[in-house]
C-alpha cells in the first residue's frame, strides 16, 4: 500500500503497525499545524451548516505536514459509555498530501508514496477510535483494535474488492468518484483530487448527501 510515515504529538496510524488515534480530537488543538501545510485542506462544503472543529495533523520526521483531519457535526466521545457514542452524528474529512516516494527533507529517511489507499486507511482506522465495544476491558479492547485495524488495512489495500462500492460526490463543485463502504461501525470513503487524496468517515450522518470543498478560512473550525 502507498503510505506516509507519520510522527507527531499525537500518534498516527501507519499500515502494518498497532492502531493509534488518527481521529481523536487533540487537547489544546490549534490551527498552527494546518497553516504549515503546503497543500489545501478539505472539509464539508457550504451545504453543511453545523459545527466544525479541528482535529490534528500528521507530520514526517522533518516536521513537514503530511495529512490531517477536520471534523463536522457533534464531536464524538471516546468515553466507554455506548449512549454517548451512539448519540453523536459526525463526519470527519481526512486530507492527505499526494506525492511519490521521496527522501525526507532532513535526509534521515524516505517518505513513502501516498495514494487513495492511504486516505482509505487513515479514514478506516480513524473510525475505529470511536466505535470500540463499550463492554470490553482494557486488554480486550487492545485485542479488538488490533484485529479491526488489520482488517481496515487489508480493506484499504484492496479498493477494487467486493467490500467497496463507488459513490459520486461533489468536490469543489465537480463530481468525483469515491470508493465507499459501510460497516456496523459507520461508513468510510476515499478518493482523490489529484493534488490531495481525500478520506472521510462518519456515523449518524449519511455520506450520500455530502459534498467537499477546500477550506478557505480555518477560523470556521477554530
């Protein structure tokens, strides 16, 4: 799979590794990391009139921003109370910089290529952060996350497989094709604009009526 290696204040998921918290809102989050990105961020378009909130960015070893997420709707809780998670209706948009494999800016390693599978993986693993069964204790939760994260990785690496369908949604007003799948946990989709790859995941909000647009003003998410 095409991937990016990520290093940041919050652990980010990387295919083949233990699950992390791509989707979990960060404490004290600000727009600083987003402003350092050389690519446009995406969120839901103006048809969405609900709350918007920043999540976090993922960076490479040299500090360059590689991806990040923006949230829409009710901020989902990672507390174990099932009622809280069921009540939240949200959609998260993941933006991944599109680039080929290349050396890191500080000369310490290699940044892997990114692709639509990268966006699908980040979206799929992000969704898991909010959907672990409340009845599981800490040890069993880790085992569940390991299993489900491996499944998410395999699905993201097989976008042409039977688990995915196609869905056309507007991006900056232009219809684009997305890979889309649903599960008991929510939905995940992934596509590309060329310059960036887009992933999204959500629960309680239908993906079929969504549209995406470049974020013009991060203050709307502050």
